[in-house]
C-alpha cells in the first residue's frame, strides 16, 4: 500500500530549451554615389535585431536582420561619415515538449566584425554574433501530504509560488522633432534602450509605465562636416493581460528592445525634418506569491513495515525585484596625442554576472566605452576602453539573482587634461534577487500491510541517549510516536544537548 496524497503544490518557471547558435554576417558593400570616398575606417559595428519569434510544431523559428555600420573619415573634407547595410538571418531550434503558453527569451551578442577596404568605395566585412534562445513553461511541483496514520518529520520553508507567467510583444511609434537643434542630414550612429519605470498589478492586468531612450549622432552639415547629438526620452504605457496576477503578487518585469527603425521625415512645410522612431518591444512578467509550506523530510508507519521514497526539491524562497542605479567613474588616458574635442561618447556590450559573498549580492561585469573625438590636428579618431564595475546589494538573505538587462541611463565627461578624459557613467541594473534551497523530501511512503510490526514483549524500555542524538531517529528506530516520546520524557527540544536516559513509550 502506498500513501501519496499530493494535494499541495507550487509552480516554478522551467526551461524546456536553453541553447545558443552562432550566426555569420558577410557583407560586400559598395558606397552609394552620394557618399564620399573612404580614407580611414574608424569603427565597424554589428547590430543584430530580431523581428519575429514563432513556436509551432516543436520548432522555434527566429527571424531578423543584422545591420553592419561602418563609420569612417571621408577623403575630401576629413569629416565623419557612415554607411550601412543589412543582411537577413533565420534560425530554427527543435523544442521537445513545447508548452501551450510558452515564454520565449532571446538575446543577441555580437562576437566580432572584421572590415577590409578593397578600394576607397568598396568594403568586405565578415562578422558573427551569438543568438541565445530559451523557452520556459510553467511547471507544477507537488508537495507530499501523508495520511494521518503516518509519522512524519516536517520542516517549514518559505516557498515562492509562480502565479502568473506571461509575455507580450508590442510596438511604439513616435515622430520626434529635433527642436532647436540643427537639422539632420544623415544619421551616423543610433541607439535605443528601454527601462521600466513602474509596474502596477490589478486582477488579471499589468499596467506598465516605461521610457525609451533614443540617442543619435548625426551629420548636420555635409559641407562643413559638423556633427550633433540628440538624446530623447520617450515615455510609454501599456496594459498587459496576465492570468493569475493581482495586487498581492510580487512582479518581476523585464522589457527588451527586439528591433527598431529610424527614418528621416523631410517635410517641405517644416523648416527642420523630424525623426520617425518605431520600436518593437517584448515584455515578460513573472508574478509570485510567497507563503510558508511544511515539507516532509522523513516518514514511517508504527504499525507496518514501511519504506519512504525521497526526492530533491528546488524551492525558491524570497523573491525581490531590483532596478538598481549604479554610478561608475573612470579615467581614460589617450596614448597617441591630445584631444581637442569630443564628438560622441557611448557604451556598448555591457556584461553582468551575479555572485554572493559576505558583503551581499554582487553584480559585476565590464563596460565597453567608445569615444569619437578630434585630435590635436582636428582629425577624427576613435578610442575604445574597457572598464570593470561592481555593484553590491547589501543586507539581503537572497543568494541568487536573475539579471534581465543592464543599460546606460546617462554618461557625462570632461577633459581633465589634453590626453585624459574623466567619465561618469550611470547604469541601471534590472532583474530579481531570490533565495534558493535544495531540500530532500519524501515523495511517497510504501507501507507493507502484510508485514505488521510485532508488539514489544517487555513492559518497559529504557534508552541511554548520547548528546546530539535526535529524538526523531530514536522514535523511528523503536517504532513509537514522536509526540509520545516527547511528552513521556518532558523533552522540549528534538536534539539532546546532553546525555540522557529516555523512557520509550509503548503504543
């Protein structure tokens, strides 16, 4: 006979796919007629963008395009110009046991890009990027509940139960005026990042407030080669349908830029053109309810021979969403000459890893700083430096973390000397910290009713226990009930702090 009543459970996100594939990007680019010849290549950038993700028939298909941007010094006026070209990509992954309502997480990471000039007007580029794909489902784990005639050793744990797990894609489109800034002739560099400002939940709905940050470096005068920057914040809000969410759930929300498109709108009725920004976003929400649960660590029958079966449960305890600001200061020294003017400064490929030590939760990684400047001869130069950062979240019992994303909220600088740039970079770290325990628990108890335990022949049993022995182990070895052993010996603790003679009660 098997006692295995499983009327208690909790849910967790479970990965049914966790993989990565390398994508190649080969481009043979010839400059259009309106672009001047190349004298010197400053920077070649590979930017993957995801357009669609579909999971059907056990296949996850990811489609997108990869933009290769070349920033260079043109041969006539020695100013900064750029040219770019896009190539499409498509990747399929096999997904076993595909869930009905999957949550798909995709990330891209540029690995390398090599650029070679065959002539002043023709470039050959070879690059690659990594495409990370994860598919999650909502998995239910049962907690063993024995019958009343089974003796159990129980432990109370904190359990985070996943109540809602949803994902939605949507687009934000906005026409942005350059205002009082000089007009835009061509875009040299663009970047779009997203941040979640606030997320409030009501029953079945998540009200999301966020902001998009568009950063542009553009050519304002083709004759003089003058460049300008545009830094624009675009707030947005969205209401998402999330089954299982309510006012009591702890909501971990991430928002990612899948792809974006920037177009110049040249209106003859307007003195200055505007920029049309269209961004495709993906929001993922995990909603938890934290509660106390009793798990069974051991079990036996006092009437029949029995054998418990064990399993190891991974239980998530406390879950705390984080949206942490971090300020990093650094100095960049220029090795070859002085800097007369900085045209643009930005970050790319910010990494983040989480660890735990006696200081608390530690988020660390690298920031790649990119500087476009003019040297002492007013020639454009491009400088790259890498800096380490470390952010500590103190006084937390959480020992694990999920980092959804790390973005640059702002970056400022000053020329301390002709060859030294002091930089202040503010990061925003979005994610969640949590505690995680692996506990051995009973999943079922086999009771052999054809093997009854014979009654004790003696009238009284005395047991001389050593210091550190557990009363549970003593009760189990003598086929008696733990509560009777505790009451008979007036014991308050289950672990003996000194040697003691115990009276073993008979049932």
